[in-house]
């Protein structure tokens, strides 16, 4: 595949869906901080296009939202929607699940587009992860809030799963529509499970504590016979 290849309408739809969902999360943060409409629209834009912009710059592609008239328009529409609705309408888990769909759809789009520009498989997977996560990172940094990637909650892992399945399926020359669908749904299922049951990867300190407990148990087991012998001899 090469950069001249035109991506299918399916990927174009994934692109707009991902942009709109991420734009919504960015606009809501600005709205909850009682910012002006200009700031709400700005947050919608940087969150919606941040990951795709970094991806395109890295793979040498034209920056997607500079050539597609619908992307910036979608961000503006989302900003208007947030501006004219109460933020409580968007509270709860529904937005988290929608964000999960945007995350995995964007990861699939990013990896598929990278492959179409001749990027090798492993960097293409990384570009999928970048596409799905960097917009949220930029949003959190600008807003001065802790980023979700700094928590053990399964988030980047879901993007990595979708991107990996997409690259593997395309590399195996499986039907592309099936690959994109399965890859998106697999990552979404993992992200949904993480939201529902608070699934998380073990943190560094948890590993340290587990290792310390194991050493303590081993030491206690080694000392137990000697202690029993001392008690009986007295």
C-alpha cells in the first residue's frame, strides 16, 4: 500500500465518529469549568483532532482536518451542542462508553491509515495508539488535570488491542471491513469491561508489595521448623 491510496468511506466515517466523541469530552471539560464558548470550541477541536494531527505529521500525510471540511465543522457542532445543553445530561457512564468507542475506532483508523502510507506493522500499531490517546492527553495537559494514562485503568491497553488486531488482520490479508469491525469491537469490549468492573493493570508498587510478601512468606516458612524444634526442646 502507498500514500496515494484513498481510504474507504468506512474509515472516513470512523474518523468523524472518533473526532466527534473526543470533541464532546473536551467541550464538556471546558463547560464544567464555566469557560466561554470560544474556549469550549477550542477544547473540542484540540481534543478531537490532536491524535490524528500528530499521526499525520509523523507518517508524512496531509493533516486530515485541513483537507476535510467536515472535521472542524463536527467539532464546532459538538461545541454548540454542549453550550446549549446542561452538563448533567452528559454525566454518567454513557459518555465513558462513548469515549471507549471513539478510542478504539480511532486506534483502528490510525493503524490502517499508517499502513496505507507504507509504515511497518509495529510503528503502525503505535500510530494507532497515538491517534486514539494523544487528543485526550493534550486536553488534560491544557486543562491542568491528571491524565487517564497516568492511572492503571485499562485505557491505552484497549487502544493497543484494537490497533494490533487491525494491523494483524491487514497483514494476513483478511477482509478489511471484517478486520476493522472486529478490531474496534474487541477494544471496545475490553474498555467496557474496565469501566464496568474497574479493571486495571498492576502498578509498580503493587508488584513491589507482592514481591515483599512472597519473600516474607518464604522467610517465615524457612524459620518455622527451627522455631518448633526450639519449643519442644525446652
